[in-house]
C-alpha cells in the first residue's frame, strides 16, 4: 500500500506462490499461460453448452434422466469456469478461497434443497382445492 | 407531485405519536442548536461523521443501539401497561391499530436497530485491536455500513410522525403484509428501513470475514486468536451467508406490493408460506449472529475476572463453528405448526435440540474457567453470572420448544415470548452491558462508576425475572402473543406482576443513565492511566486508554494463545519493558464523507419510494451514483503519520506501562 | 519489540531476522517468507485483501440468487391456469444469449491478461468487446421480456411467472449494473492507467463478470432447458 504512485516493480516478482491469492488473480503466470487457460476454458464451456442444448432438444436418453444429465453438465461447466477462468485451485495459497466457496455452496444447497423439501411437504398437507367446499366456514 | 404524501400523514388525531414526535423534534433541534452554538461541528465532522476509524465507528454504532434500545423499551412499557389495563370491559389506552404498530416497532427496533448495531459496534471496536492491526480490511466501506444502518433507523423513527408503521409484527407475514390487506405505507417503511440497513450489515459481514482471515498481526495464527474474535468471525460468516436471504425475501415482498407480482399473495399461484420459510431461513441464523459475539464477550470477561486462561479454548472454537453451521439447519422450528408433517418436523426438531450441545459446551467451559481461579465480582462479572443463570433457563425452554408436539401447544403463546426474551435479554443484552462496562475505559479513557453499575445490574436482573417469569405462566395458561385486549380475568395477577417488573427495569435503565452521568462527572477520579485497568489478557489491553488512532505503534509479534498476557508476564518477570522499537511512519486511511453522503441519499430514496414520489427517488439514486463515481475518482487514499508523532504517542504509553510495572513490583515486594 | 534475554525472545529475534515484517501493509521484504495461507506473517497485501473481500461478496450474491432459484423451484407449477414454462422458451434466443455471455466471459479474461501485461490498448479493446457482448445479452433479454408482455405474459399473471421474471430479471439487472461498472472502468483505465487501485478494481470486475456467467449457466439449464422439456 505504499503504492500511491505507479507500481514500478514488474508484476511477475511481486505476488508469488508463498502468499495467498484471491480468485481470478494469478499474476505470477505470464500472459501466455493466462490466455491458454482462457482458451481451454472457452473450449470446454462451448462443448458442454452445445451438449446441453443438444441433449435438451433430442430423444437420445431415457426422458426422465435428461434433467439430471443437464444438471450434471451445468455443474461441470461451472467447474470449468471456476478452474480455468477464476483459477480456483487446491493449492495452499487458495485454501481460503476454496473454503469460502464450499461454505457458500453449503448455504445455497441448504436454502434451495431445504426450501424445496419443506414446501413440498407443506403443499402435500394442504387441503386439495376440490375438497375446499367441504371445509366448514 | 408528492406521491401519496399529504398533510394527513401527520398523526394530528393521535395524541401519543403526535406529542412524542413533537418532543423528539424539539430535542433534536436543541441538540443541533447546542452543537452549533458551541462550534462543535468541525470537530464532529472531522472526528466522527467522516471518520473511517473502526473505534469511532464502533462507538457510533453502540450509541445508535443504546438510543434505539431505549425507544424499543418505551414501546415495551406501552405494551405491558396496555395489557395490564385492558382486561375485561376496559379497553386500555391503545386502540388495536395503534397497539399493532407498537409491537411491530418494538420487535423491529430491538432486533435491527438496537441489538444488531450494538453487537456490530463491539465487533467493530474490538476486532482490529484484538488482532493487533490498525483497522479493518475496508475502512471506508465500514463507514458506509454504519451510516446505512443509521439511515434505516432514521426511516423507522420518521414513521412515527409521518405516516404509520407496519402492523404486521416484526416479520411481515403475507398475506397480511401484501398490499391488499396493508394498503398503507407502514409495511413499506419497514421494508425500506430494513433493506437499507441490511445492505449495511452485509457489508460489515464481508468486511470482518476478510479482516479476520487476511489481516492479523505476525504470529497470530487461527488458534491464537482471542475468543471474541472467533465469535465475531462466526457471526460475520453467518451475516454473509444469510443476509442475502433477507434482502431477497423482502425484495420479493416489495415486488408483490409495488408492482402486483405474486410471490406470496393468496391468489394466482402465490405462496404465503414460502415467505415464512425464507424469512426464517434468515431469522434463525440472525439470532445466532446476535448471540455468538455475546458469548465471545463472556469468554473475555470470565477469563479476565477469574485470572485464568479460558478453559478448553479448542473446544470453544469447535463449539462456535458447530453452532455457526448448525444454526443454518434448524429454521423450521419457527413454524412447526405450518403443516410440514412429522418427517420434516422431526428432522428440524432434532437439529434444534442438537444445537444446544454447542452452547452447553460453552457454558461448562465458562464454569470451569472460574473454577480454581481468583474470581473478582466486578460489574462485568456480575452480568456474566446473571447470564449463566438466566440464559441456561431460557435455553432449556428453547429445547422444550424444539419438541414439535410441545411446540404445537405453545407456539406463538406468551411462553414463546418469554423464551426468546429470556435468551435475548439474558444472553445478548447482559453481554452488551458487561461489555460496555468492561471496554468503556478502553474507548473513553475512564472507568464507569462501579456502585451504580452494580445497582443497575441488580435492578435489571430482578426486573427481568419479575417481568418475564409470569409470561411463562401465562403462556401455559393459554394466552397468545400480541393481544391488545384480555378477555380472561384469571390472567390478571400475572399481568400485574409483569408490569411491576417493568417498573424495576425502568429503575435499571435510570441507574445506567445515572452511572454514565456520574462517571463523566468523576472522570478524573476514574481515569484509566495505564490502559490495562482489569489485568487483561488480550491485545487491546496493550494499548493506552483511549487507544491512539493507529492502535499500535509497532505491530506486535504474537507467540502464544493470550497474546498480551505473555508480553505482560515477561515484563513483570524481567522488571522491564522490551527495548524501544524502531519507529517508522505509519500509513492510515483518509477520512471520507462517502458514508454519510450515501446514507443521506439512501434516506431520500427510501422515503420517496415509500411515498411513491418517483422523481425524488430518481434524484436519490442518481445522487448516490454520482457519489460513488466521485469517490471512485479520488487520488489520495492514505496519509502518512510521521515517525516522531508515532514515537511521541508510544513513549507516553511506555512511560505509563513502566509506572504500572513499578507499582506491581512494589506490591509484590510488600506482600 | 526485541528482547534478547529470555529463550522465548530468541525466537522473536529469529523471526525478526528471517521474517523482517514491516509496518502497515508493505511487502515482507526479500528472502524466505513463511506460512503461506495461514496469515502468520502479518496482514496480507491489499491486492489479496480486496480480491478476497470481493469473493466473499460474490458468494453472498450467489446466496441471494439461490433464494430466487428456490422461489422458482417451489412455484414452478403455480401457473394459476396461465402459461407454463414450455410456452415461454424460445430456444434459439436462449442459445444466442448463452453464446454472447460465454464469449464475453472469455474476452473479459483476455482483457485481464492484457492488464497483467500492462497493455492499455488491449485491455480497453477486450473490455469494449466484453461490454458489447454484454449489451447484446441485455438487449436480447429485454426483447424477450417485451415480446412476452405483448402476449400478455407478465409477472402479474401468476406466482410461477413472478418467480421466472424475478430470477431472470435479477440476473439481467446484475448484467446491466456490471455494464455500467464496465463503462466506469473503461473511463478510469483510460484516465488513470494501471494504478494499483485500478488493477484491484479490474480484478473485482473480472470476478463479477465471470460469476454472472456462472449464474447464467444455472439459469439456462434449470429455467430454460429443463423448463422446456418438463
């Protein structure tokens, strides 16, 4: 933070493997590596996206399994984004990032799956609309 | 031109809000006049309003919280007295449409604008000091957070004299809160006040998670952090995890109300029960956000005033993280009766019982901390002992409520009301009182008067039980909550006893005020000259009182679990302080008006959205955006404190510590 | 605070020698630095702090999206006699929106590579391309909403439609705000160059834009693809 003027040091030597990184920030890699990662990430993402669209519009799988397959493809693509575009890795310099991500995912699953489970049961216990006329007052 | 706002929004026909508003406005004008006459504005502007210092922001949060606690308490007095008066043929003095606003305001203010600001204020003040660093990760964001919370509090208070407040309780369940059944502005006041302050709180959570994980002084690994910092971390994680749920749910309700959408309506596919589900997915972790830092305060107090390190530090950390995670898995216990069925109810009932294990571990650790120590019955220790007794009973009633069949009988009865006041007052409020007494000298340089502190404690403790124990009985006798009128005369003796308790609590509040006045008057006698008035164990006690704006002249290098205790013992053993460090210039963040500015425009935007004055809302939003851009364009973020100023402040600190060392040596020599 | 008279203090001296920590937020100096990832060597550098703080904010934003996903999941059949999801989906448009956002994510990554290489020109070029692709996405989505509205398919029609417009609209709102942010960053990079705080903001912007694409993966899969076939 004694960087109130233009930082004179070349970036390659400033942030290295011994310090934590934030996601999406890996200046120790040179530009070539970064672009390569982006290219690989784009490639995989395009494949997964095309696969998902193709699957949704086709009949090649047992129909009830298609939503499951689509979700698997989506999770895979999210993983591709995280690894290739955001550089979230399992290195010790990324531990905090992975833990934070895991915590966030836990909350997401609790909220979404918990709500679905709870509301499904509540809805199941509601008086069916056809019987509403029988309910007194 | 002015949307729904007309002159009839002012409660001309309702004497209580009218007179209250008049009095408040007069007091406000008086304060502003006093500050102007005494020319305090430059000082206030420079040192407080635009400050990004975590200590100043912490004090402002606590001040906001205390003032709002008093307003919430006034609502409580009105509720208890109304229920004691309106029995049988008598109607009391608060008509239902007014009483409903009182209990809604009471809950909203106490939780969002009383307890949360106080807890966050403590987190703000203490965390960087305990971590041995100079400020939080994002100091300007911290200032924005505070001012947004203040903006929300202002909106709630404006509702008293312009318009009305919500009548839906502190959580506005649909369909009552939908525009069909609450067409007025009350629910909108609630929504915008809570949304604006919720954004502030979320930013606080982000700030503290980052600070605690990424900014600690050298040597302070995770397992060397003080217990309060661990609980602040767990609470901040919870804030980051669940406040977005609050934002999303209230946004959905706002869309329903403003634009006629159907998330939670009764018709066209809306699902009111989804609101209840989502809001409690926020609401339960919220109470753990309040209580975990309270537990942290108690950990500090118990170890300091028993003269022993905290018993079972590792298990305390485990218990804290356990509570943090499991608190997000129990929320259905707030609506067992909504019909999810036995399987779902059983899961959440078991989880709610299991979470008590974490707290049990903590209670035993505190008791074992006292065992074998030299316990000093100071004011903070009294509050802590009162907490153990009160909170354990409240927690036990909680486990009773966690059993779904039992909950079916007492859900939304006075038993529930007694339970949650038991744990919130016994847990959070007692902790805040203990913490205020404990850390007041660190913030202001002089201790609080002990006699009045003990008086205040006893009034509060006795008053609490006299107020709330009858409510347990009333709940079991079948009384539901939020009643404006009582039809059963057999409840009368309990209601009267409760009002007597409120009277005792009023004496407690008065004692606290007297304590403050007396302490300020006698501040030279109560001055804390060394910075360590209680023989403390964590790093904040290494600084002078009040702490200098840069906290530490040299960042300490931590070697053991109780960072300051080791340093102190070594100094006492060797009869001297460490050598004078090499003083270097320090970088500190500059003050910024952006917090205050954002809050002004947030208030304008919120008020205009409530009253549907669309052009004013646009002005507010555009103004806020311009503020962001101007702030983002600034070139100067930090300034340097020259080394000799750092040296001057620190040498004064060392001189005071040397004097303390000599006093300790004399004491040891004479014993 | 170096006291050499006690054994414990020798450890302090060793640390001071091997780990010459500085005051404030400056570098840890040349030489071996211990304890990567555990924060034992003092506060992290500002770049890490800013990036991590923004990562935490992103996770909170994802929780907010999760609530809207939950509302969609719960109210997906609450059509109140109105239109169902399969009547709303126009597969080609969804495909183009997805392509636009995915490519914009790619060009955003490239612009950050250019930032690392300190090339102002390529940073700006790729940022502009990112912005244009994002704008295309928003315009396509707006035309989708307007088209639906002209068929009488509005959020006021049913709980399901409220949940649909809420979720997709929230994402579109985020993309729009990110676009405003992008425009601001273009201006700031142009005027101020690659000052550290500008680079920090570009890191945050990168994170935000990628996260929006990740959320879109969830939306197009769950809302559009799965919605079209059930």
